[in-house]
C-alpha cells in the first residue's frame, strides 16, 4: 500500500522540498499553498497524513487541524512552526495534532515521525476493523473467522440448522466444535428449547447410560431416587454428545434405538418414554477407521452422520488468526484491567509462523499469557510464551545474504536432513529430489554414514 500525504505550506520551496524528500521515502505527496486549498484537497479523500504549516494567509494551521480531525478523527497531522510560535504548536498538539517540527525542518526527523504516525494509524484502523468483524459475527454465537474454509462451515450450519437432520461435527481438539453445536441450536426452530450437552469421554459406560437415559430408584447401588436422563431433559430441544467416538458398544446399541424409534427406557425401568430430540454429535476421531477396527457401529455412524460439518484446524485457517487474537486480546485486557492496543509486527509474525497443535484453545491461552506479561500498550515478541517462540523457529532455514548458490544448497540439504533426524527418504521427498541425487551430493560432501536411515 502506498500512502498519500498532503503537504500544506505557503512557501513553495518548503512544500516542494518536503514533497520531494518524502517521495524518495516511497510516499505519494500532494501539495497545497494555503489552508483553504489544503482543506479542498483533503475533501477529495484518500489522504493518510497531513503536514501543515501553522501560520499561513487565510485559513491557518490551527483551523485546518480542527476541521480535519472533526471530519476524520485520529488522522495524523504534523504541524510545522517557526521558533516564535512553538507555544501555538504545543496548543495544536493538545487539540489533537500528532506532533510538531520547527523550521528549518530536519528531514530525517520528519521521515521518522511520518513512518511512526502511519504505523500507529494503520494499527488503529486494523484494530477497529477487527472489532467490527467481531460485532458482525456475534449473531453466529461467537464463531470467529472470515477465511474461505470457515465461510464453508457457516454456510453448512446455516443450511442444516433449520432441519431435523442429525449432524456430526468433526475436527481436532480445540477447534471449536462445541461453538458450532451452539450455533446449530441457535439457528434452529428449537432455539427456545433446551440445549443439553454431554461430554461422553468424561463418564464410564455405566454412568453414561444413566446420564443419557436416566434410572429408576434401586436400579443399581447408589440409585436412591429416580433420575431423569438427558434425553428427557432435552425433549423438544437439542442434545449435543461430545466425543461420541469414545462410547462403548452397548451404549451405541441403545443410542441407535433412540435414533430409529425415538423412544427408550430408564435404567432399571419398564416404561417406554417417547422423545423428540435433535441429535448433534462431535468427535476428534476418524470414525471410519474406528468402524474398521470394530470399535464403532457402522449403522450408528450413518444415523449420526446425516450432515457432516468439518471444523478445520487453525493451521489451515491462518487468515483468521488476527480476528481471533484481537477477540482474545480485548477479553483479557478488560479482565486484567490493562490498556493493550494490539500486537507488534514481530509478535504477529510469531503467531503466523506457529502451527498451533492445540488450535484455538492454545491461541486463547497464548494471548492471555501475553496480556499478563505485557508492560506497554502493544504486545511485543518477548511477551509471547517461550515455547511459542522456540517452536515457531522449527522448520525454517536461514541463509545469510551473500551466500553462494552452492553453499546455500549444502545448507538446505543438511538442515533438512537434520530436521528429519537423518532420514534420507523423507529428506528427498521434502526437497522433491531423487534419493540417488541426495546420496550423490552427500557423498561429494563427505556426509554419508554406513548406516542409512530410511
């Protein structure tokens, strides 16, 4: 992006000299001979920063500043002033000017000020944009994301939620499967009815059966009274069964019957209870593999998987990291009573470079830790958890400028071989070269061991 700067000064040599200097820094500069002309040019839009003299015939710098900040709050304005009007420049800063410089202008100082002002402006605009995105997503139960893969998830949820179809949500741990279940319920005709959640992996087979179907008094040791199960409690609503891949075969059979016949009996009971429940399940396992192993019933799988919604891991939707990080930053800054505006560029690079094996849950914990450690208004690279910094370096090869092509090839091959723990087949595959070619090059460099790791 090429920033456009407006330079307003009644002295032609000064404004044209400043324009030439700033254009050498890579900016686009437009000039105005006084405040009135400057205000007209500003009114055309597309100005990112204004540099204005304080004393000019007609509209002065103070009035131009007030008009600009009324029209575009937060736009950086740098005031130029003579030695005799420094006090007026200080007043202008109280009125919202970004900074001031005395004439004759130090071009290096001006270049630094412009660069800093635009960086701050860009950060503020990005933060505001992210907050607006978060507002738009609130109707989708706090599922944050604008990436193509997440838009596909939103589309599937929107289509499937109003129906009676059973939905299976798949994805790794920490990707937000429970939030998707919340959205399905909220967008369905059952919204005003109960949403009951059961984490299947947390309960033994006996406890899970009682939890789902309820039990009669005396059904087993400790059953001192009748208990209604989750199917009864969720009647006319939605039942979310998380980690469905963990349930044992006898529970799978009973669950299949409920899905087919919409009725069940409490543990130890004889009365048949009818139920009208929408089933949404989730798993981080590959259920097709579990079926092949004999751990999961195929007929139950087809009943549960009428609609499949796969929630992608964070490493496949890195475009969403800024939105997610901004949301968590806002949450934890408020929780800890801190004013933290955003992430430094190096910190953002770390967030992008990391593969997030723990997905959104890990990112959330990372941002909370960074907010706690942050001592300024911006999260710096050193505020991030050490493990994140170290891990983000893995898989990267750094080659100094000036390294010859032959030496660079040696570095790439040897570092890749080291990364794969000496496994030459994997190294050749990663580098997309033949294994014989790899052996030949290693032999030339005296780097072939007697024992070849495959």
